[in-house]
C-alpha cells in the first residue's frame, strides 16, 4: 500500500521546534522527528589552493577527466565533466563515481579513453520505486509500471488525489 506522502516543492525549513517545524512559506507541520537532507557541496578547497580550475559546480575536467593542470585528474561527485551534449555536467550518483574513478585511473596509465557513460539512479519512496537514467532536469519521457493492474490504479489514484490535497 502507498503511504500518504506530501511533497512541498520550492520550500525550505525555517524553524524546527519540539513537535514539528515551520517552513519558509509559513506552513506548520507536526512531526515526531525531522531529518534535514539538503544536498551536498563539492569540496573544491584543495583544487582552489592548487590553482586547478574550478567553477561553482566542481573541478573542471576534460573528457579524459584531466584538469587543466597536466597529470592531475578528478573523478566522482566533485568532477565537473566535459560532456559533448550538456557541455559541462556534474553528477551525484554512485555508479558515475565508480565509473569515473576507474576511467581516471586508466587515463593516468596512458589509455586516453573519453568519458562515455549514461548515469542512472534509483530511489524508494516507501513502496514507490523510482529509476532514472541520464539528465532528469529536462526529461524526454517517463514510464509508469506496476506489478498488477490494482497497483497501477492505486498509483494513478494517489497522484490524482495528491494534486487536489494541499
Ligand atoms: C544522503 C545521500 C544519499 C545518496 N543516495 C544515493 C543513491 O541512492 N543512489 C546513488 O546513486 N547515489 C546516492 N548518493 C550519492 C553518492 O553517495 C555519491 O554520488 C558518491 O558517494 C560519490 O562518490 P565520491 O567518491 O565521488 O565522493 P564521496 O563518497 O563523497 O567521497 C569523497 C571522499 O573524499 C574525502 N575528502 C574530501 N576532501 C578531501 C581532502 N581535501 N583530502 C582528503 N580527502 C578528502 C571525503 O571525506 C570523502 O571520504 C547519495 C548521497 C547522499 C549524501
């Protein structure tokens, strides 16, 4: 069964008190406990101090994951990778970190292999399993799948109802 989950977009926590929280938009929500998960910031301090090119989104690397300083590579979340389609792209998914770590190592050994990877991510929101591939900010298509007709109906009903509640 799907649990009742409300998602408030464009909101932030303003105040946390003993029995709940107040959002920037003025909503008061009751809670037993509050988990704040507000993303990460790449640690580029060491690169900045070394004169390696950094922009707001990470350490700049070319398609071989090499920085502007020859022989210095960056991989994983911190790397802002040259991508022929997106031009620059920083990805926060573990399979990209694993792939780029290996690719950087190979290129350090002289292989000269270009970044060529479609990162994917999954998440479970209670019983709802979500998978995404590639760039999700401006997606081309999405697919809804369910193990049974009943479950699919339940998802549609949930999505329909949740657009009218709150
Ligand atoms: C709460 C949360 C949930 C996530 N869930 C998912 C998920 O469901 N699926 C998914 O695909 N991805 C998920 N991610 C993202 C995933 O964890 C990251 O993409 C992945 O861990 C990145 O690996 P990394 O090696 O690049 O960086 P990290 O795992 O962050 O490792 C970087 C390491 O470098 C160390 N470090 C930093 N600066 C220095 C320095 N100057 N000197 C020495 N060491 C330094 C840090 O301490 C750290 O140990 C999640 C991330 C978070 C925070």
